[in-house]
C-alpha cells in the first residue's frame, strides 16, 4: 500500500489491484458495492423465475383438470 499527499494535506490510500493499476479506496468500495448489487440482482432474477415457473405449472395443472372434466362431460 502506498500513501500520497494531496494539496489539502489529507492522506489518500491507494491499493494495487491484481493487474497492478492503482485504485483509490473509494473506487474499490464502489466496485465492491456494484458487485454486491449484481449478485443480489442475479439471485432476485432466479427467485422470480422459480415463482413464475410454479405459477405456470399450477395454471397448466388447472387447465389439464378442466380439459379432463370437459372431455368426460361430452
């Protein structure tokens, strides 16, 4: 880790990412939060797909039972 002095006399901490480019602490935090948001969105999409699949399965079962009742009535 390397420290740099800015003109306002505040120490800015710079970390080196695996590729060797300097990255400010705020950038690192922003990337971490963006990654967390992407993971959350992926899990949310997966959960939504499961709910939709269950809903369609229930609807298909209802339609099948309805078709069987109609076929028996004829």
